[in-house]
C-alpha cells in the first residue's frame, strides 16, 4: 500500500499593512477593478499609483475583472482606508514524492508586511512539520499529528496546525 503525506500550507487570505494612508484615486484614474475599490496610493497602472510598488493590474480575463498587485501578482480582495489590504495568496504543497509547488511572496524592499494579528500560518495534513523561514533562518512553525481523534472544527495540532505570523515579516 502506497502512503503519502501531503502538506498544505495556507496563506490563502492574508492581510498586510500599508505604511501610507489611503485616499481618493488621482484625477482621471480608474477607481475600481471589478468589485474592488482601488484607493490612492494604489492605482491601476503605475501612472495612477504613488509608486510602482502600489501599482495594480486589472485582469479583465476574469468576470468580473480582478485586481492584482503588479510586482507580486497577488490578487487583491480588499484595500481598506485603515491601511490594510487583503490578498489571496497561493498555496504551497509538498508530498513525499518530492514534488513542491509554491510561489514565494517576498515583501523585501516594499512598504508591505504580513499582519501578525490578522494572518495565520496553517498546515493541513498528517505528521507534518511546517516552518516559516526568513532566508535560511527558521522564525516560526507548527507540527500536525494524525494518530488521535479529531475534534470538530478545530486546528490544534490534529490533522492541522496553526501559528501566528511573526511581527514585521516581509
């Protein structure tokens, strides 16, 4: 019988903090992409944003169109006037065949950081050690086990584990 462990790390919806306050879009600039309002300092195209870091690409191949942060290709779900943005992040998966599918999201040299209060690092699967690293240094992680009965709707180390995102993670 072939047994395989699957590790699924979820950052599906993560919040990151912005260092500049938001306001109305620049005159002549598109205000929305699909259902998402794009306030300044963000802008659809670099001419409408405060800096290329805040440039949004409006992908019209979706119905409705979806906004993406141009430099990181992260789908923007919401930008709040309180200085946070929610994005849909790719998943990282690993199994014992050695195949890994992931997309590194690196906010180095940007004003963005992961929110340590609104984002959870989650691993789903059996007997997993899931780690958060900054370059080659491990800065967080969790372990999930599967030899115990699973409580309903919980994630306390049985079939899944969660941990906080370290402050100022980029």
